[in-house]
C-alpha cells in the first residue's frame, strides 16, 4: 500500500485487533493444531479412545465381531445352572423351584423317578421308607424288592404311619392275598380288620446265601390324599417255606382315618425272621402328578 509521507511504524497484532469469528476453518492450515493447542480434557478423551479395541473378532467358544454367537458343540454340563451335580446315567429334569429350575435325576420306568434305595448289607428286623421321600411332587409310589432274603420262615407284613408317628397297629387293615407255587398248590390270606397288611399268602422260606431270593413290588396309591383311604397292591415272585417259587398277588386298604397323610411304610416278618444281609435292594420310586 502506498502512503503519503512516511510509512507507519510496524506494530504487533493483538487479540483485540481480531474480531470474534473472523478466522474461519478454511484459514487454519491442515495439521496446524497441535496437542498443546487443544484442551487437556479433549486430549485425554482422545488418548483413552485410541487405546480401545472395538469390534474385535472373537474366537473360541463365543465367536463374531459384531453379533456374537456360541460355537457348535461347546456347551457342556459345567456351563449349565443345575441344582445338583451330574451323575452318570441320570437325565436332566425340569424342576420349578430348584436352582436353575433343572435337576439331574435317575430315569425311572415311564413317569417314575427313583427316590431312594436300601441295600441289605446286614441282618435287620425291619426296613422302612419314611417322611422325607413323600412329597406333593409325586402322587403314587412303587417299592421294588430285588433279590431279598429272610433268615427264618415267616410272612411279610407292612404297617403304615404318619410323619413322625409310630406305625399304626389298630384293626383297620383290610387285605386279600393269593399265591400259586410251582407244585400247583394254591394259598390265600385275607382279613377285614387286621393290625397290619399281609403281603404274601404263604410263609416265605428262610435263605441266607441268596440262592432263593425273592423279587416283587408293592404299589402305594396317593398316600397324601386326605380324602380317600390309602390303598396298595403287590405282585411278584416269592419262595415259600418249601423253597418253591410262588406267584403272589395282594391288595388292600387302610379303611379308617382317611384324613391322614401317610408318609411311613414299614416292612417286617412274622415269627422273628429278619431281612438277611445278602446284598438285596429295596428301591422307592415316585410317580409325578
């Protein structure tokens, strides 16, 4: 610029000489703004974000970079939320109210579930199933006697009771039983008012070495129903006092006190016989409602 007279002296440019907004983005050279010219809080955010890894590709049991998926054939028992530990041969069963709403249980026959097994490892005057096994989860129960023996000839009896109570011995047990042995002999036993159920219609034969083992079942129907009499039935094979295999069938009712819930079932013998400790088993199964 030409001047008349002397050229004015040079003066430093100050911030007051620059109006707000006069420097546009276009006037700032590329890569001209350094970290020192940017607020510390912005620099910190940039540094933190730079160190992040986003949308990484995952490998292993979970794969993917955006939407993640579980790889095939990787979910095992350890990754399941189950109320108990796994046991070989058990099946996973839905049980609402249990941890994870799933439980490992032994597969029963059809709708039956195994609840308890008693192994006869020593002589015993009685065996029984009691209150802990009888709940509203199950309606009916089956007791399987496998390879069981007796130390002295005698009939097999069953008494029932409530939780925490002695087995009932009043004359309210009504039953009928019949047996047919390998010699063709027919035996029967019945009562309209006994103090116990008689499961077999003829004496069981004594045996303590397992050669003449007995195999049968006793079914208990809806023992927690307070609106009906408790009923049972029994079938199977027993050896009588002559060591003859005998087909047996029996059934009965406890015809009184239908307001009770029966949770105790005791099995014992007449004439002082004991259960022989020859390794036989008695298994309790429950049929779900």
